[in-house]
């Protein structure tokens, strides 16, 4: 989302910054943070007409060169070496933080309302960036959607 913000026209684009997720200060002075990570899955159709070419494409797309192209287009690559590339860091200032997050990230929580949580946050961010809603209102609406989803989930269990 950050590349979209930086290249967008929102009046907030110059004040929105990337930061590590908040954490809790420990007795030794370190900060305990728990950023979440997720994965993309690729599948090949076993009945596809050219499985070898499809497999070679996946190797390329997830490799160093394909990852760099993806990063330059605004994507978040899965290779630490791409986050560490000084040239890319000039155009993607969030990469050092993303790299640091990868080192401590955990898999997304196994809660039944996780998809609704992600959807609520994406909707709020879109409303903020498009200026169709004030940030406080968009985030309040997202929080309410998440509470409703959690309640519905708990009722199903």
C-alpha cells in the first residue's frame, strides 16, 4: 500500500509513514513486537498444456530478477536480498522496515474472522486514501466491522 500512497494524490500522502507495529517495552528495554506475515500460493493445473513452461515461469517470477521486477512495480517480494538492495531502497523507503519485520514476523493468527479483519482494514485504508472518509471515521468503522465479525465467529463456535 505504501507505494500507492507515495505516488497518489491524497492530501495525507506526505504525512503517512511506515513504522514497525507497536510493541510492549520489556524489562531489558527491548520492544516485543508481533508483525504478521502471509504467503501467496501458486498452483499448476496438472492438466495444463505446458507444465514445464508454467513451472519455469514460477521459478523466474519468484527468483531474484522476477522479484526485483515485482518490487519495482510496487509489490512486496519474498526475498530478503531484494529488501536489502540499496538501489531499490531509494525508491522503496519502506524496505528496511519490511526486512526487519520479516525477521520477527509470525503467521497470521488462526482466527475465524481473519478474512473479515483484513477486508475491514483494506476498506478503511481505501476510504482514507480516496478522501471519501475521514481517517478516524474509517478506522472506527473498521473496528466495528471487526467486532461484529468476531462476535459472529464466536457464536458459530
